């Protein structure tokens, strides 16, 4: 019986590695997907003169992404523009901005975080 050498056993699976790399979402894509449903909440909070710090805390407490104030402002601007155009630049973010936050009313949000 012939034994296989290490080179024969450990053939590189380059195609499999490429699929894994291309199939994974970046951190930015995941944050955008998780932030998208909160765009309406941010609209209302800004209209009522909430600070970005309070908005970021509110989003984090309601299972949104953990983002900095600057990241939240950038994501909000990006998703707002995409919503106005009706198109997302990144296919992973498409349709995220049209989702509504689940079980989050403005009154509930205002009670959770004090400004």
C-alpha cells in the first residue's frame, strides 16, 4: 500500500478560500445593515433636538450597532441619501433603509435615554 505524502494530502483549496473571502461581509456592511432600521428613529430624535450621544446610546440599548458619534452621523447621512435615491450603492445594504425598527416607539425611546 502506498502512503500519501504531505503534499498530496494537503492540496490547497484556493477556490474554497476565495469563496469564503468573498462571502463574508465587512464590519462596515454589518454596521450599516444593523443601523438602517434606526434611520426613522434618528430623524425623529434630531427633530426633537436630541444630541448624537443620546441617539447613539439609544440605538445601542435597542440592539443596534455599537458605533461612535462620528460613525453614526456618517451612516445616517449615507443611508438617508440611499433612501432618497431609492438605491443602495452596496448590495449588502440594499433594502435595509426601508426596514422599520421593531417595537421601538419614540415615547419608549425618550424614556430610555435622558438628554
